[in-house]
């Protein structure tokens, strides 16, 4: 027999032995490899579904945070507006209080100046009348001057 024949016989024997004894282990290996691939695909699908769920959850949380931020901004603006109004109201009240105190002070000063002026006028008048009376006024003139003075001072108050 030729060497090619022996090679062919060896090849056929090898194939028969591989099929007879290697078929089952090769099938098990291929079946387990196929199972591993299927499991890996299932895990990848589960991971993708979980990632989609997490993404949806994060997007929902993001929207909630946006709404909370908008609410905080609105509340801050409202609080600022109220504080500004309160400051204006306090300033108005303080201004009115100061005006009232100023009016009272001005009225007191006016009254005091009026009293001082009246006292000065009275003293000046008494001094002038005293001088005039001492020099040329008679008793009747004196009574008439006193009556006139009393009537004028009484009307002036």
C-alpha cells in the first residue's frame, strides 16, 4: 500500500474515532458554550433593561429637582419682595414718626418763641410805660394807659 493510502486510512480511522468518542464531549462543549453565550446575552439584556429603568428614574428625579429649584427660586423672589415691602413699610412708619416728632418739636419751639417774644414785648412795654409815666403822665393818664394795656394784652392771648 502506498503512503497516501495509509494517510487516508489514518484519516478515516481518526475521523471515525473522533466521531465515536469525541462527538459527545464536543457536543457538550458546544452546548455549554452556546448556553454561556445565551446567558451572557440574557445578562446583557437584563443590564440594558436595568440601565433604561435607572435612566428613566434619573430623568424623573432630574425633573423633580428642576421643579424644586423653580419653587425655591419663586419662594426666594417672594421672600425678597416681602422683605422689600416690609422695609418700605418700616421706613414709611419711621418717616411718619420722625415727621410727627419734628412737628411737635417745631410747635414747642414756636410756642416757646411766641412766649419769649411776648415776654420781651411786655418787658419792653412796661419799661417804656414806666419811663413815660415817670416823666409826664398824670394819674388819669396812668389809669387809661393801664386799662388800654390790659385790654390789648387780653385780646392778644
